[in-house]
């Protein structure tokens, strides 16, 4: 319409820096997530194991507690690589289900409501949009994985002294790297599935299927061919191998099978695939997820009639 009075003026207020404008996406997403009481309850439950682990770390250094509980040296749990490896596995399990609640609807909701053009006409790119969505998963999973893990490591270092800290510094790196790799894989998987499937329940079911169904086929291959290479089909087995490698607990020989077959005595040694193959599988998953996200996250969609 015509403008008769030239009274308008350009905006002169504070301008948000370009690099941080995409942060509005996780801010509003987190507000929406924490409106669910069920999510809040589950999120708090995810922090129960770190609290128990902190108590286990503290007890050996408190003589009064050991006396009251009548604990001996043999009853104490050693705080070593196995302890933190178990911590990462446990929190990684909780992180998967936390991601199952949060991750799938992040992009699918925008696709189903044709909201991507509204997002991408703002001053941030597709990569920043995806990064903003992924940051929701990364932030929430970090709070229950590597953040309490490193706090537990520092707590044990404070109680045990500087010598324990310097001797076990690699554990801090293993906690951080192991948790970060798992978080990134979960974030990429959830965003790729969210971009492919517009229905939230279907996206959550697909994420569950990717985690469990290939594991079944992997075990079938292992049992038929008497091997362990089927573990490469199992995301759970692959990430555990990576974690074990970071903590220095990876062993290729996992057992053997003895018995008589057709009158012949067999002694088969079961060998796990090399550690690099587990890293290669995770890299392949990440690349496929990035390709799916790049293809699906667009400001427009061509619908053929």
C-alpha cells in the first residue's frame, strides 16, 4: 500500500551476532521439552546412577562409613577403568532412551507442518538449522554422560591424590571421547530418521528398530558361521568395542568352542573384529546420516501429482 508519511526509521537497537542467531532454535526446543513432566522425571532418573557412583567413590575414603557398614578392603569396589567403563555403558543406555524421547520430533515436526521455509528464510543456513536441532540432543545427553563422568573422575582424584590423577588421566579422555562419539551418533541418527519420517511415533519406532533388529541378524550370523564378525551389524556391540578400546579393555579373543562335529573334534577360537572396523562402522553411519539430512532438509519440497 502507499506510504504517505515518511515517519518510519530503520531499526537502531542491538543486533544479535550472526554466529549465535541459530541458538534460538535449541532455546525454544528446550522450553518445549521441559514442559513434559514425564520427561523431567526420566531426566532426573538418569542422574541416579552418577549419584550412586559418587557414593561408591566416597565410601573407601571415609573410615566412619566403613566401620558403620562393617566393610573390609575386599568389599570395596575398585575405582579403575572397569568402573568408569561401566559408568559410560550405563549412562549411554539411558542416553539412548533420552534421545528416543527428544530426538525424533525435532525435524519431523517442522517437515509435517511445512515450517522449513519459515526457518530458512531467517539469517541462518541449513547447516546452522541442523546444528541448532542437534544441539538439543547434544546438550541434554552431555548433562547425563560425560559431564557427571568427569565430575566423578575429579572427585576420585581429589580423594585419592595427585598420583592417582596423573596415573589415570587417560580415563578422563576416555570418558569424554566415548560419551561424545555416542552422543554425536545418536544425534545424527535421530535427525536423519526425523527428516525421513514425518510421524513422531514412526520415527521413534524406526530408531528402536535400527538399534535392535540388526543386532538379531548379527547374532544369527555369529551362531551360523561360528564367528564374531556379525557384531559389526550391531550398533550396541560396535559402540561397546569403541568404548573398550578407549579404556584399554578391548580384547579380540572372546572365547572358544569345543566339541565333536561329524566325528571330528573342533576347537574354534572366537575372535572379535579389529577395533578399527568398529570406528569405520560409526564413520559410515555418520556419513549416511549427513547425506540423508542434506537431502531432506530443504526450504522447499517437490510434490509430484
